[in-house]
């Protein structure tokens, strides 16, 4: 099926979120189209992770709504369409006894339905996802024994195994060296361009977003900017909105 | 050597031990990986209060222990999630509170009899014929639910947020899991004893974890350690005339120490 870049798959309308009486996000409206590679940036505590969790139904909005594939989050059922690579994925328990294959197999659960055994179709999807991220030779290794960059590829494979329409990533490269980060981002770009996979990426790294993403959203409690990354950089929105030290704010976390 | 099987209570004890030996690691592996070990200890103390109620009212102590443990497990979960108090303090409240209740109930009945010592430290004599039926029934329920849903449980224990996003109903699973843990703990009391149950759930699993294998193998190793320790412990306690729970746990502890010393942790893990 050809990708329709004008079709909204995620619609956020007038979304606000308060935590213990304090407003974290205020009146955010944002649409994500099929095939988009949306980079979300913003200073620490700007509410970008919260926004992601609201999109995924992990948090309930105080006001406004989120629609996934045309349905309100509360009525959404096709969860296998969403892949999620959380910040926590990098901070898992390194002693947890699961192999790479067992981790990627988790990705099939949503598609297969609760309490059912894995079938040949599932096995094939798991193997395919491992090939796609180049981790097949590590399939029987424990996840805790791999390097940070390899672990991150496995978590992408887990998301891919569900054969999702969109993958959400929350600062996936925290604690990974620069060279491995570059490989990781080129994998994401490949998935977006060649597989037409929609990506929503939270990152501190504004340079990566400016180069790789097709859309950029800058969040700081409100939606400060949404549009083409090049425009964002060219127009010096950053300095206009935050003053001259913005790059340090974004990088120094 | 086979004369011990002539005693029906020994056979009953061994059957009960085998049942517990199979289901304890199934529940224990998730208790350990979710850092819930202390909940096991707390629910064991709650079960003691349940046993005291049973002994006082003349109801089957295993059933009253089951009831007390199951109700408390849900209450503890709720209290922890309420965020009004710290998670561990919820456990302390239940641990000391139920122990206090047990002591008062025992005092009211002017100190039962030898039974109580058996419930604290385990004895194959404590297993009543009708207990076996309850144990088999619960073990079947726990086993079937585990076979159906172990993949979901692994996902939830490993990365709860991602598991939720993939559509797994986390709160139902968490409540069901804690309820099954409560049931496992309650039915383990006659053989292992209140004070030693957490060792039964934890030791075989942390021993198996030292081998650094897949989830499937870790569980298999834990099962082997659990079953063999229980068999050795029950038969040994019969010949030495000592509490079965204590002997079982000592066997498990010995296996753990040997494994821990032989299996050197990988250097990568040390650098984390």
C-alpha cells in the first residue's frame, strides 16, 4: 500500500496535562502523517516525554484528546501498530535472564493476542526483525551481555517484530558513544525512507534531528515550533525563543 | 531404605513437596526479577495470622491462610499504588501487623499446642489429607495460567511501559500475579513453614540466575534445584527427625553457595 503523506495517523487536539496541580503541557495540537519522521526536541522538563506517553495512552490527558489511526486512545485496540522504545529500555536490569531472541519475541505478543503460543509466522517475523537490525548472530546471547548500541538495535528489532506502522523512540541513544549513535540514526533513516515506517523520535540532539527528520516539533510546555527542520535552524527560532544559550540548554542534560 | 514410603504421612509430605517444588520457581522467578522478594516474606507472616484464625475457629488452617494471604496481597498492592505511603512501609505494616494479630490470637487460645512450631518451621506431619486436594487444585490453576501467560509476564517484568503499549493489560496481570503468589505462599506453609518460605521462592531462582542462561533455561535450572532440594530435605528430615523446612532451605543454600563460588561473574557485568 503506497504511503499517503497527507493522511493523519496521530491527531493531538488541544492537549493539556497537569501533574500534582502543575501544568506540564498546555494546549498542544499536532498531527503526525503517515511516513513522517518527526523529531521532538525541547529543554529538560519541557514535557516532551510526557507528550509521548500521552500519545501512547500511558498517561491520561487533563484536557484535549489524542486520536490514533482515527480512534480516541481510550477506544484504540490495534496496539500492535505502535512500537515503543522507551528510555527505560536502556536502563533495564542487566542481570535479567533473557536472550536477544526472547526480547524480540516480546514484540509479537501484541499482534498474536493474549495467551497464545508463538507460531511459525511469529518466528519468521522475529528472525526478519533481527536481520533488519543486523543482530542475527547475537540471537542466543543474553541482552545484558551486549554493548549499549547492540542492545538498542535489539529494542528496535522488538518494535519491528510487531510489524508496526509507527515507532516511538524516547531518547534512545542516551549513554551510547557517538560512532554507534551515527549507525543507529542511519538505521532509523533507512527504516523511514525504505520501509515508509513512521517515526516519532525524542532527542536532545538537535543536529541529528535537523539532518535526519522530515518534521520537527519543539516543545516547551507549549508547542513552540512545528514544521520543517531546515526552517527551524535557518530562522534561528532557537535564539528567538530561548535566548542565546539555547544550544547549551538542549545539549547540557 | 524404602521403608519410609510405608508411612502414608511421608508419602503425603513428599507429594505435597513435589507440588510446591514445581510451582515455587514459577512464581519465584517473577518475584525475584520484579524485586518483590520482600512481599513473599510479608505474605508468609500474613498467612501465619490466617493459620492462627484457622486453629482458633477449627476451620482448615490452609484455607484460612489462603484467604488471609490473598486478601492482604491485593490490599498491599493497593496501598503501594496509592502513593500515600512508601512501598516498603506498606510491607512493614502488614508484616508486623499480621504477626501481632497471630500472637494475640495464639495468646487468646492459651497457646495452641505443638502445631504452631510446625507452622513456623515446616513439618511433613502438618500436611492433612484434604490439604493435598487443595494443593493439587491450586497448583493446576497456577501451572495453567503460567503456561498461558508467561510471555506476557516476562514482558511486564522486563519493561512494563513497552508491555503496556503493546496492549497487555498490566494492572489485571499484576493483580493476578500477586494473588497467585499469595496462594503459592499459603499452600507452601505446611511443608516449609512461615519463616522460611521466602527462601523457598528466592534461593533456587537466584542460584539458577548465576548460570546466565535464557529465561527458559533459568527456569528449568530453578525447577531442578527446587525439586531436588525438597526431596532431599523431606527424606533427610524424616531420618533425622528435624523440621523439614529448615533442612530444605539449608540444602538450597548449600547449592547456592557452591554455584555462586564456581560461577564467576563476567567482567562486563561488573562494569555496570
